[in-house]
C-alpha cells in the first residue's frame, strides 16, 4: 500500500506539476464540556465548517461547577459523532486552553502560526462569562475574532462591544435549539430512544456503558454539619441543663459537684446557630505524677504507669439523651475526646465512670473503640485502651451513595449497622489497641471551615457568587464531585492502580480521565494559588506522585489541608516545603482502613485491564478474601477470614437495602447495569479476563456466592490446621 502511494506522489510531482493543496482554512476554536456531544453541537459545527472554517473541538475541563462524565468518555462520544465530517478535528488533550487565561490564548495563537483563530461561543457566554467582564489586555479573549451563535427568536441586537476582533453571528435552527443535556438525561433514565437528540452511534455507546443514569448536571455544594465540639468547665450552665435532662435535679447537682471536685473538663456537642447541646463527655488529662490522686487506687495507678508509657486520658462520663441517635452522637463525642488527647500525644486512655454516670450502652460503645477491662485487682468496671498506635477507620460509606437513596432510612440504618459490625471485628486485630472511627461528615465540616478561611470567603454561598482567589484541589477519594462554597473546586482524579497479579501498584489517573500530567496542566491553567486537600496524609504516596508535576508546571501550592495528619505526613510536608494542616493530628498509626474500599461493588482499588468493561463497572480489587490475600499485617488466618466475611456481609446488606429502596422508589430492579444510579463510582471485583458479569443480575446475588466461597475456604483452613 505504501509503495503504491509513493508511486502516485512521484507521478504527480514529475508528470502533473505536483499536488495542489487548498489554502489553509481559518481556525474556529470551539471549547466546551460537550456532556454529551449532541445533534445541536453537530449542527453548530456544520454551520461553522460550511462558512469556510476548520473546526477544532476542545473538550475542556474548566466548567468546574458541573458534574460531567470523565474526559475521555466525552472525548470519545464527540469523536464518534463527528467522524463523518471533514474539516472537523478534536483538539489535543495535553493542551488545555482556559479562555479566561491570556497566557493560554497566546500559546494557542503561537501553535497555529499564519492562521487566524476565531473563538466559538454562545451569545449567553459573552453576556455572562467572567472572562468577558475582565479588563482587556494583550492576548485576552477580547482580542480574538469570534463566531457567536444566538438562540433563534432572541429579540433585540446583542452587545458585543467588549470584543475587539471581528464577529460572525450565526443562528441555529429552532428544532436543534430544543436539544439539551437535561432532555437526554431524562430520556436515558426512562430507557427511551435518544437518536433524535444525539448521534445513533453515540446513543449505543451511552446505553452500553450505562452513562448518564440519575446524573444531576450540577455538583452538590458542600455544606456544614452544623455540629461543633466545645470544651467548657463543668460549672457551665449548659452542662447543668443537659444533666437535668438525664437525672433528677438533686442527682444532676451531685454529679456536677463530683466532677468539679475531680477537676474534670467537659466537651459539649452543639448543633446549629443556637448551640443546642446534643451531648457531652467529661474527661481529665493526667500526668503520671497525678494518677493516684485522681484514681484513688494504688494498684490501678501502678497498672496505668506500667502500660501507658506517658500521659493518660481519663473519661469519667458520657452523657447523651436517649434517642435513635444516641450511639451516633456518643461515637462523635468519644472520637473528639480521643483525638484531642492523641493530638497532645497522650498514649493511654481509661474509662473510670463517676458514680451514677455509668451506663451499659457507654461500655458497649467503648468496647467498639478497643477498650478492654483492666485486671480485677486493679479495679472493677474500669476499661482501658492503648493509644500509642491506633487503628484508623474512615467512616465514609454514606458519601459513596447517590441521593435520594442516601437519605432513605433503611439505607442509613444498614450503613450504620455495617459500621458497628466492622468496628467490632477490627477490635480483634490488635486486642487492647485503640480503634478510632473518624466521621467523614465531621471531617467535611472542619475542612470546609479551614478552606473558606484560607480563601477568605464565607462558609455559606453568596448571591451573587463572589469567588475567592484560590482554587481548592481534592487529590484523593475525599470530596470527589462536590464543590466548596464561594471557591473554585477542581478535583485531581487519582487512583491506586494494581497490576492484575497484585505484584505492584502505581498512582495514576482514574480510568477514563486524562493522565495526571494533563490534569495538572489544567489546574495550572486556572492561574490560581492551589489548596490541596485529602482525607489523610501519612506516607503521602499520592502527593509524592503529584509534587514533581506541580513543580514542573510551576503550580503554586498555598497549603495542604487534610482530615488527619500523622507525624510521618508532617515530616514529608517539611521535605517538600509545603505548609500542611490537619483536622486531627495523630502522631503514629498502626493500620488504616477506608470503609468503602473494603466493600465489593461499593469501593476498592482499580485493576489494570486493557478492555473497557460493559455497564460502566471498573474492574477492582478489595484486599480481603476471597478476592485477594489481605495486606494488613500482622494478621493471623482466622482474623483475616473473619474480617473478610464481615466486609462481604456488610456490602451485601448495604446493597440489599439499596436494591429494596430503589425498587420501592423507581418500580424496577437495581441490576448491575443500573448500579451507577445508586453508587457514585460503582466497581466490580475483578475475576480475570475470561469471567464476565451478567448485568441483569443484582450485585447482592454475586456477594452471596462470594460468601459461600469464603465458607469453603474456612473449612479448608480448619482442615489444614488439623
């Protein structure tokens, strides 16, 4: 074939005077999210092409407030939609162009020397986009020629006075004006034909990959939980009012006097602007020299000195009115008290209840944190836990479920029940060691306060919107798909990608997103100081991967904000020269578990596969049996099996609740093909290249089979031990 082409070119050059080429067309640069690329977009492209332009479609990532499909999904839909059109091309993904950034626009001009460049926008963009309201400067958007589309039937002459270049105005036919992404999403949810809205090839691609199911166009706005932990003296009037709800007036008075005599402090959990008190925990931070005077037992004081190796926290009471949220509020209070002590580098905690402050539900809740009974000769009813290297559990499953299912009472109950079972199982990994459950809701709330304070903006959205100077960049699994009030928020989509044999992994872009290098270039194109954000900073694998890219693009990093910062993470930040701040400071940790990552179909880590799976389900691995050998060490086989069974059963129960609620709400079954309607980033456990999932089955049925497989493994393990 190449030989024939060569002979043709030579013949044209020698016998016919060469090959005549048309004069290069002027460039029409058409930026947009194209989510998805519709027949309306195609009509615009054709009109511009027929006007003598060469059209460059730039699928951009700058509409940060919109919830969009991954970049490469949108790029593929656009490419297949214009594959039959001449003089229409997809702009390279490694060349981000922000039309609000004159430096990017100058680079665009320089990349196309000798060819005039026109910007394609809608008339509403010229009227409302901030880039057009900025003062004109060299190479700004005002200096470019424009091709502007007006909606049919729009009355009056448009004002394009801010544009200094030539303006070509076109109008789209009315039948194409009616096409919108909202109509497409509604039709996809109802499983209707959309070939009159988008290209038929793109329609088949969307349905095959289960795209745009229950997908709102706007990202949800991150809002505060309106919960505050406030430290106050026992004599505070709010403390007395709370205790009188729980005890008689005389009993509340006696308890207050006893706590004051002991010198304890009180931490209140308050809600709302009025500061309604939901509960309280009384505690005392003790040095070793004060143990006997506070505990009143030489044996118990000696036991604590022997095991603590430092200062100790004494919890003397947990006070929460009886309600359906009693356990949840009690858990929040315990977490706040324990993290306060850990941040001060306390190494041991005791539960020694003051008279009349002991409750059975409190003891049960403390056992879920890893507390165990001290020897009987040291004291009855006293619980203790080692805090030197806690096991961390991130409670984040509620952030992985889509609304409205995430607010259904049955789903909330299933998630809460699963979390308690997992807490109980984790206490068996290292008996007597602290299991610290961190609420994603509280972390979100505290991070929002820190981000808005750093950016100099209010915590509540303003009208009209006034954006701060910085850009917030979540770079892990925290806060994917949400925006911070009054703050430009753009996620760096990173993921831990394992080789199929799990021999190694690397930090890469999440499947179907641009490579990390291109994502960082996009962040740089915003031309704003960066606030990096994640849930944890310990070994810093993600940040180690991103730091060289940020330096290479000269992206200014203003601060790193995380949910919890460890001593190792703080050392890394000093090495990289970044200012870091955490909601919680934990000097050291033994193990770390992200709850959603343990649950099949709900979370996990990506497996590298070359083929794109059907149904939009990414192949993944959960580091539990029967999918892989658990990598949490040290872990004996029995404990590993028990932890794995707990995780698979929890995932099954949560999915059963989702399937039941989905059937009630939408009168159809929640199958694998529609799992993306319930779970934000649905995954499927990788079973190899030759095993495929039946998309018409529910995810819970596959987990029933995996539980059977686990039971077989248990039998084999017992036989091997015998």
